[in-house]
C-alpha cells in the first residue's frame, strides 16, 4: 500500500486490494473454480490493506483485534458489504508468512471461509514495534546520538481471540518443506513474547472448511505424496537437513568434512531459502511438484464442496 498516497487522498494510490479485486473479477467472468492465494514469502505490510484484502473474501465483520500497552482491545472490522470472490479459497503459507499475512490467513480460518495449506505454521509475529530515540527524549535541540529502544506497542489477535504471536496460524493441510524446519520463526528469537488470548469477537462462520472436509483433503494429499518420487527426495533432504542442524561437532578431517558437505549442506540451504525470500522473483509461481500438489488439493477442495452441496455464488 502506498500509505503516503492514501493519506494525501490520491484515488490511484498503490493498493494490493484494488489489484487483487481486478484479478478476482476477471476470474469470476472466466468461470474459475477455485483460487489459490500464495502468501509463502509475504512478510506483511499495511494493516488497513490486510483488512480490506480479507474483506474481498468475507462479507463484513471483525478481521483482527488489537491490544495496546494499556491492555485495551480494539476490534478492526471489514466494513464494506459484499465480497469479490465467493468460491473456494486456498491460502498457501510458510514460515516466512508474517504479520499482516497472518492476519488474513487467521481470519480466513476463523470464518471457515477457506483452507490453509503449506508449512505447519506461519512465522508467528503478532506484535507491533516502535523505535524510541533516546537522544530526542533527553535533549530536544541538537540531540546526541544515544541510540534507540525498540518498544512493543501493540499485539494482534485473531477474530477467535487467539494471538498470532509465536504460534502463528496452523495449516489445515501440511506439506513437507525444508522451510518448516528452519529456525526463522518468531518463536526462535530470544525473549519473544508468549502466545496468549483475548475474548473472541462475534463473527460469521461459513460452511467451507469443516473438520471432515479437511481430514479428507489431508488423506488425499498424503496418499499422493506417498507415491511421489519428488516428495520422497524432499523427505530425504529434510532428514539430512535436520541431522546436520542437530550436530554438535564437526569433523576436523578435511576429506570427511567436504564429503559430508558434498552430500548436503544445511548452511547453504539456509542461505538459499533466505536469499529467495529477500530477492524478488519475476516468475508469478514456480510450477513444480510442490505447486502441483497444492493445485491437486485445490481441485479436491472444489470437488468435495460440490459433493457436499456447499453452494457459493458466482
């Protein structure tokens, strides 16, 4: 979101919600059956934009609850009536899905509006920080560079009252990935605030993600994964990664050391994943075995909703 443009009243300011609405309108005209929203590498952004984006899939209601330093809780709703997409929705997440992305994913899950697929949980960042310049607080004119304190000002909570802090948003259907085992989540940080709850906010409950449906989707996915050679290779890479990360000693024998690293290098895998997170990819989505399984889950999801006579408006 172009926050400055929004503040200045520029009607054409950059907006994720506006862009996604156009895409969804085009999907509706073309008769698309199911939408996959890929948030795997989305670290968040504008809170108002996250709320309005969620509003494209729900018809009004609380999207996120915010608690301030005094313990007061404010419910921030989507006030715009109607939805842009009423069909099946799959939200794809990973350990790199954080902050505003978790707000959207959590609301979709709480409303039973769609399913969450990907790593076992998202990043788990449910707090807002502000920098306090110490020099400016002590001396107003020509303040000395005394450093700054990062102070937690607010905490985020889902419509059901659960915090996104530390726990993140748990996936309905989990897919094997190395990122799920990386020490990159909020819970891996020193002195991270603990998970807690506030009272739930009254909200709608759609009929598009019940436990029986999720169980059927998980069983179908696991059956396909068990037959996939690509996922078998991924499972072996994950086990090597976990073994190397758990090692407390490294051999001093040069030949043995490089032989181990030639087979698999956990440090390089970390660097690769972090680099992919930091560097923008012009490709919209990589159509690999992982994404093929996501699309298979999405197709099963639409089919099961049809079989269960769960209707949605085009």
